[in-house]
């Protein structure tokens, strides 16, 4: 995959170059810890760390050239490439370095506040059912066929992403299904990716600590659909998939200059669900679309999963998958780790772990639980630190509105004081608390889960929300092992 530095410089015609321009570049990275012999080191000036401070370290590890935004001394022998914007330069040269792997496979990008992970897994199941080799890039993991790789961001940075796509292309992957976050779109992490299908699930309040306003958050999501109309695209047959039941649908439709398939429950949707029956064991409904009527009996439940299934059906139909294969794949689909996942140790009450960490996500799972709850709903939840503070009282109010017993606890407090975070949450709980309902604030998450399980009675439902599949908890000074599912299992066994 090596390239001559001169080839990369051709993509940066306005760059100022000091030093030899004919060096062989073996790798590119913005992480000084990943530098090796022949590396081109890109200095990014972040909010907390400035890559320019690590040039000497990169040189000592073998970097032969450096991209900078500042006039800064560098070790002798290193080629300096001075640009106005290092991040923009990286977005131009990295996809080229890896020979644009995103152009060699069909790519389906899924964006939205909630439902991305489940929708991508449903799409993957359909395409595997149809006989394709599928790569998946998402919150939980990266999959190349059935081989699993770890993942650190919802959408990896441009270097990691292009490297992964190159690996998938080398292994003859036909389709890449990817979760595409608003951060990734705003920061250009998907640069060089040519998406063939863009899927919009929904848009509710989240990440306002980064985007500041809801409109800017929506605009970031819209970038995926703007890309589908790129006149320089190599591949043909682009489609946008839009949830027409979402309030942001009209705004996103304005960004689409390719064919659109809509989904929802409204008669105007291209693909729509009707006759929905939601039970604890799954969701049953009929899909009405261009293919006719498709009865579906899912093993996953909740109205939110009806929407996720409709999104997956729409994406598959856009790519020409037969409806019989779509139906078979969806009816055989079992679960996604940490998404409305049952913890069953033989206890006389239900325990459900879910990743819900937004107001809409929490409301969805609690409303779903209400649909089959025989007795009380006990909800354990928290809010992450160093993230959108405005959603904390909203989530507290929703927990009080839909839950019967509310236990507020730490999520990933990060650098914030967990007590202060919970004070914000508690303000919302008090607003939504009705007569006869109680709540408790327990900072220690393990103790909070234990309390919920101790007070649970036969036929109650215990919802543990916020972390889902995560196997860690991020504290102020360290990250510890913590898996809601395993913690719950352990406590239930100890209680016997």
C-alpha cells in the first residue's frame, strides 16, 4: 500500500514543502503512538492534545515526513508539508493512499440518533441471507464476514476507517454496512467513502454539547444524503432511505438529489407497517410495499424495532434483494448485544439491559415495556459526564413518567462529579414524579442495580438503561471493567 510522497503532494497543490519530496511513505497516522518506519505523521491540533507537540517522538519512531499547520522546528531530515488545515489535508491523502477502497464495494450508511446499531445488523443479516459477503462497521464491533475486530469510535477516524475498508476489499467483501455518526460526518471521518445507500432512522436530542443546536445536529446528519448526489461518484444506483414518521424527514428530503424510498406507518410511505402487534416475545406486523404484502413475525420487540426493520427492508429493496429473502432473514434474526437484551437466570421477574442513553431512546424502551408489563417497571439509569447536560432532566422526567420505581445512578461520569450529574437528573425526576411513585439516587452503579433486583417482585420488569453492550465504566481517573449484563447475572445468582 506504500506510495511515493510526490504522489500525495499532488493532492495538496497549495502546500508548502520543505525537504525531499520523493520519499517512500509506508503508512499515514495522526497518532504518534502508531508511527513506524516510513510514516507520514499528520499533526492535528485538538481541543486537549496538539499533534505538533509530538513531532520529535514521531521522528524517533521512524516518521520521515510531517504535515503541519504551524511554523515549527522539526528534526533534521524530516520533510515538512505546511498546509492551512491538517485535518482537511489528511482527508484528501488518506483515501488515495489506500486506493479508495470505498469505491470497490457497495456501501450502506445508517445515520440517526437511535436505531443505528440494530438497523445495521438487520441489514447485514439480510445481505448474508442473500449470499453476499458483508462487512459491518459499528458501535459494538467491526465484522469482516464472521471475523470480529474491536472498535473504539462509532465511526473510526479517517485513517482507521480507510485501513479497515482496504482490508475488507482485499477479502472480497461485497457490501459494507456502516453506522455513520454526526461527529464522523461533521469531522470528515468518512472522507473518501462513496455511499450507495443512505438510511435515516430518526432524530431526537443528543450531542448538543458538540453541535450546540438541534439544527446544526440535523445539518450534520444531512451531509450523508448530500453525498449521495455527488456528480463525481464512481458507482451508480444511489438511494436515500428516509423515515417519514420523523419530524426531520422533510428537511432531509430537501438534501436528497437521488431516488428516495420512504418508510413509516403513514399511507404516503413507500414501505409501511400496518396491523402492528407488540408483545414481550416479539413484534408482529404486515409490511406493505412495492413487493406487495409481507407478513413479519420478529423475535425482537418494540415499536422502535418495527421502524428498524422497515429501514432494513427499504435498504435491501433498494439494492434489489428479493422480498422472500428479506422476510426469512428478519424472522430468523435474534438480537443485538445490549439492545433490549434479556438477562435470564431463572428469576421470577424480567431483567432487560438496553443502550438507551438519549431521551427518545429511554422513552422508547419504557413505552415498549409498558405494553407487556404485568406489574411494576423498575428503571435503573444515568447520564454520561462531559456530554449534553440538557438531556439529563429530560431523561429524569421520562423515567418518572413511565417507570414505577426509579433508581438514578452513574453512567460514565468521565471527568464530571457523578453527584453533580445526578443532581441534574434528579431535578427532572421530581418534575415527572406522580403520587405513589418512589425514586432513589445511588451513585455506585453496581449498588443501584443490586437495589433494583432486591426490590423486584414476581412479574415486575427491571430495565437497566444507558450502557447496553459496554463492558467498561469511564470514571474520572480510570476506566474499570463493568458490564450491566454480567453484574445483573452475578447479583441474581448471589441472591438465591
